[in-house]
């Protein structure tokens, strides 16, 4: 949801900002803009569309001898994705600019008030009121004016402000939208919505908290609490990602690269946390005491999108092996329903970014109600990890493709680890079963690695007769039902084909009416505990002339009697099927979308990190 970049230091600012924006473009790509200070004047370039259009406009200005500036890549909320609505937004004088990620909820009344005072607005955005409001309070102290403006504003915001009257500093404010400072003794001080923008320059970062204001200068920074007015001492965190991790490394798209990184992502998530000899799981950062564990009588899993699908899988695992009732909620619903939560309810957020607004709001509510909070998260230091009592990191490395792939399978690996941890602590599984399941989890990365190249080839061939379909159904049972949902989500978000996921047994309660020769159905039919039931459902589709793709177990020749289009996967423990069966679903979506010429890494209307409600 919009990417913010700021820099002041010894480097020329324009390339630094553009590189940062390129690395944050996954957050939004409706428009982009940059501003820098040169010879006492603010110079602004903005363009609708992707960053490449802005770069074309900037041309030779890339070498401008400027050392302080801001940049923004937008995911439109208020106002169409036009150049006029692109950030940075200026005040009336043109001497002050603002970039913003978030939503100013009371912007309308502020705008009317400022218009009455003579301010002239040139965009339809909520952000522009900030520039005018700061201008209204500005005498000769930018920080004082920003503080006064913030006191009037309701909503969420990560802000960067630059004023020609204070040419050596940027001012940044955070409230409910992520903001991180990068610090480097030799290079200067950086500001960004997310870590990948900082990686080429520094791995030393400081995560801002809500209601904090930062003053960034080439030779250092200061951070103040807007609540107490006092300076705040912040911890510097060293990030162990490297810049290459956020590059395509020869792959055509980030999405494909990230699918091929899945074996490593699973291994990184699992290794060091499970003893291969005993199956014992250790999760030192989980933050649960023995008393906490004994207290838990229910678990809420809260997440959005793909992460919600991981939660649905985990419900099956946790209930089966740890014997604890689990409720799974879409975060945007969870936060507004009448929750029955107390300290015996463990609430777990699942999030790649750790910044998704609804999920964050959900855990805040549960925390207030006395629940212990754990987050399963991929981004070190993200807001959720700082607010939760405990964390299980997924260690997938930076995920840049908007469609979540390696983060999802790592979430599954982390959730299975967590299931084993709970089951072992609560002694709901035998030692033997713990060891068997632990070894299955350790082994699944190798299976995925072996199968990936073959699957990619087979699927590229298979989709020739499916890529131009208008609709698709994905079905699965039990543990594979959430994978059907995930397969459908992947396909619709990157190929724009209408796709739905269903529990196989639910088809005959309505959706089967859709089946005809134009409605392909992809069915997940591993030889697991519900295999016979799944096959019966597939027969029902076949009887109605449905076109069927089956994904099933190697050696299951019966599948070929149903359809020619079968993708075989090796037999693994049925608990591991959700991880394994995700791979062909992701590759199918990727192959169809690229065949249709879609921009798989930056699908229309989407942003990777949804930091507004
Ligand atoms: O960062 P999060 O895991 O909290 O993000 C949740 C969803 O926005 C995300 O999974 C989204 O559904 C992806 N586009 C799916 O590919």
C-alpha cells in the first residue's frame, strides 16, 4: 500500500530514491514520484503508471547534484491513479512537500477548512491536506508545524516531509503504517516503508513505532515520541537479508524465482528448530511459558488472503495432533465481530509482511482482551513481531512477487512445526509419531526440490488447452481444501481468470450447477484418508461433462481412466500434502498467467502489503 523512500547523505539522491522505489514497487504501482532539493529549490517529477514511466521523465536529472529527497510509489485509495494525484504533494508555496502511506480519515473536513483559509488544492487525494495543514502552522520551525498538524489528523500515516527552509533534514512520522530508518555512518540516513529499499546501502535499521517523529540528517537522526514529546532511544537491528535476495537472479519473474526458492525457504524455516534424531521441536522465540501452555483451551488463527489459507490448513493439523479447538478468522471479519476471548485463548496472526492492517488490528484487540499473542511472520522487526508476545519467523527471505508463494509454504512449515511443538508439550502424540512427523517435515523440502523442474515442464504443456478459459474451479477435501482455495486465489490474482475454490463435498450443494465443458475443474486427489470420497466427487463432475485436471499420487492409474490431464506427485505422509500439492497449483497459475501475457509480479489493482483497512 504505497512505498515511501527518503534519503539524505553523501550519495546523489535521485538514483538512491529510484532504486528504493524499484524495490518497493510491489507495494503499489499506480503512480510514482520523486522530489529533491537542489540550489535551495524543490524539484519534483511525477508520473502515472509504473516507475519505468517516471524514470523516462526524469532522464538526465538522474545525475542531479542533490543529496536530500523523497520518493513514493502509489497504490491509489483516494483519487484516481493520475499524475495530479501522484505524490509528492506540495503546499501552496511549493516549498514544502509530503509523501504519505495510509489514509487520512478526516481529510474532507480539513480540506474544507483549509480551502476557506485560501489554500488551493490540485489533487483529489487525502494526502494533500497534510501539506497544506503543515503550511498553515509553519512559521520557522518545521518540526513544530508537523506536530501541530499531526494533532489534527485522524487515520493511519507514514509520512515524509521536506521543506526548502530546512534544507539539511527530512521529517518522518509514523502512525499505523510501517516506517523504517536505515543508518550508515558513511552513506547517510535512509527512510523506507520496508527493508528491501535499504538493503543496497545498509543492513542497520531502526523500526519506528506509532506516534513517533524522526528527524533525519546526513550525519544522524533523532526520534521523539509524539505522546510525551521526549526523545526515544531506539534499538538498531541488523538485518540478515542481502540485496541479491531481492533480485530476479536470472528468472523471468520474481514469482517463478520465489517458487523455485521454496525448498530453501522450507529448510530455513525448519532447520535448527527440530531435532532429526528425536523429532523434538524447539521454538525459543515463542514466548510461551509452561503455565501459558497449560492454560490454552482454544486457539484463534487470524490472517488475510493467502496467509488465511495457511491458517485453514493449520486448523486441521492442530486439532488432529495437539487436540486443541481452533477457530480461523479472516482478520477483517475478526476485528468487527463479538469476540469471546480471554487469557486462555491463544491468538496467532499469520502474515508474510507483519504489517497487514486488519491482521494487526485483530491481534491488538485480542491482546487487549487478555489473550497471549503469537505471530508467524516473515519480516524481522515488523509491527506484528514487535507487538506479539512471541514470534515464529518463517525465514523465507524477501518475497517481492505480489502473489505470495514461498511465504505460503514457509508458513505451512512453521505452522506444522508449531503443531508438533504444542503436541509434544501437551503430550497429545507419542514420541514415535512426533519423530515420524518431524522427519516428514524435514524431508518435504527435498521432495519439492526434486519435483519442481519436472512439474514446471509438464504444467507448461498442460495449460495449452486451458489458458484461455474464462472460469475455473479448484476442489479438494480435508487438508487439501485450503489448497484448492489457494490455487484459485493464485489463478485469479495473476491471470484474471475467474476461479473459485470449494471443498469437494460441497460441490453438489450448488456449484455443480456450473459444470459444463467450459468450466474446467482442478481436483486435488492424493491417496489420503479421504481419497475414495474425493474420487466419488470427481466422478460426479465427469458425469456432467466437466473438463478435469487431477493432481494425485504417483502410481494411481485409476486417475488416467477419469481424465488425460493428470499431474502426479510422489506419495508422502498425508500431513505433508498441503505443502506438496501447493507447488503444481502455483506453477499452473504462473504458466497460465504468463501465457496470457499478464504481469505476474505486479497484477492490476493489487499491492503486496495491505496496510490500510
Ligand atoms: O503480508 P500478509 O501475509 O499479511 O498479506 C496477506 C494478504 O494480503 C496476501 O496473502 C495476499 O492475499 C496475496 N496477494 C496473496 O497472493
